[in-house]
């Protein structure tokens, strides 16, 4: 039975192992993995596939041991060129010419087939996947929520690489620009690069305004505008640019900070985790708030200890609020390393102090 009068919650920072929590993020923005993405991403802005980009993708895929699956589904040409057992050279030649161990084509517009285990079998053995250009919505409509998407995620999880050009770039972010000239039409893509919005053919098609609007409508995201003949390569938390152009990085304005835009030139790098945290910070209320809400506790009591031991007077006050020396006190050591293992003595001190307090009153 609990103590007579009051229910009291004690929050004790008795060990350095308190769990650290990310701030609550806006709807649609995920918790940040400080390690960045699994596997590698090669996000190409369209146009010419330069040697620098092609060689980087091929190296990440395993060089001569690479087993590459090409997915041309974004293109309307894929339907006419991919008959049974037919592999169109226009989709496969860039990788066959480098001497990959295996290059296969995978294409359907049927979700039923995209869920077929025999159909997705090449993805299970692949070291890399290349998503061709066209219309990113074609890829999303065919593969989101299917075994194909599952196997693509599994490929990244085991350290593989996914690359894509134009539409194959845009579809790599879950919050996806599906179209629109100046006003973006939004859709849902793969969640390979969490917390990002990707735009391609960036300067060639003057898409700066489109990306800014997408970011304004989706707080907490980073914007990546990728030029033609240019790729953003993501490995863990490291971003690096390859090719002939630049990658523009956009952070939306907040109530207290202006929008920030920077441009990464070929071979320049940046930190994905740092950018994601900056984007989320801009979407939250300013900290510290200019005006703090009044403290309000409708019932019960809180005892909040800053760590470094339990002073006698604090223990006495806690026991008093809990209902006196005979109150039932529950200690939760979960925040400590090992879930409290080896720390029992530290918490038994609370009962010892309770008994001492009882003896003196």
C-alpha cells in the first residue's frame, strides 16, 4: 500500500549514465542516428554520368566483383525495351563496360510481381542498385511497400550501395518532390536519406525556388539541390561531392534565424548529422524561450536532484512528501549503466536514511 497522503515522484540523477534523448521533432522528421545512413548512396543530379561519378559508384559496388541490379522503372522506355529475358544495352552498358561480375535488369509496374520472391531474388545477391531517370512517381508507385523496397533497405543494411540519377535521385528521400515548376508537387519516396528533400537538374532548370518552398512546407528537413553531371555521395554521416557541378545545401529560416544556403564544390565534404540537427533545431521553438510558462503541478510533488549524491536534508524532505518513514518507496535505477546492476548499495542508502530519519522523529 502506498503512503497515506501523497504520491511523490523522485527524479534522481545518481549516475552519469542518464539516457540522452533527442528533442521532439516535427511530424514526419525522424530521430537522428548519429552514425548517419547505412551503406552508401550515390545521388546524381541528372545529365551526363561523368567518369568521376561512375567510377565512385563502381568502386563502392565492389569493382570487378560488383553485382549490380539496374532498375529503369522511372522511364517509360522500360516497358517497351524489357521483354522476357531481354536486357536493353542502353540501361546496362555503363556497368557492363566496366567489367562488373554481374549486371541484371529488374523492372515491373505490378505490385504483385514486386512482392514475388523469385522477382526480387537478384536484389538479395546484389552489392549495388542503380535507379534510372524518368519520373520518380513511377518508381514509388511500383515499389513502395513491396518486397523490392524491403530488399533495397536490406542491401543498404549489409553495406551495399544504391545510386540513382534524376528521378532515381529524387526518390531516395521519403519527402519527395514529385514535380512542379516553381510550386513543388510532393509525393512519398524511399527513406534512404532521412530528413532530406532532394531536387535534381538544380541550376539547369532553376529549381532554387521550388526547393525553398518544399522546405518551408516541411519544417525540419535539409534541402539538397544537385546539379547535372554531379553526385552527392553519402557514407555514414559524411557527404562528398563528385562530378562537374555543385550541390546546394538549404536550411529553412526560423523565427530567429535567416535561411542558410551553402554550395559544395567537387570533392568538398560536409557532415550529414550536423546538418540534420541544424534543420530540426530551426523547426523547434527558440531555446531558451523568451517567456517561460508558469510552473504548475496540480497534484503530488516532484523532487529533482542534480546528481552527485543524496544530501540528508533532501532525503528527509523526500520521505516527508512520500508520506513518512513507513511509506512504500519504489526506486527505478533503469537510467544507470547495466540497469542498476552493481549499484544496489547506492539506492539502499535511501532506505537507510529513511530508517535513520524514523529513529530521530
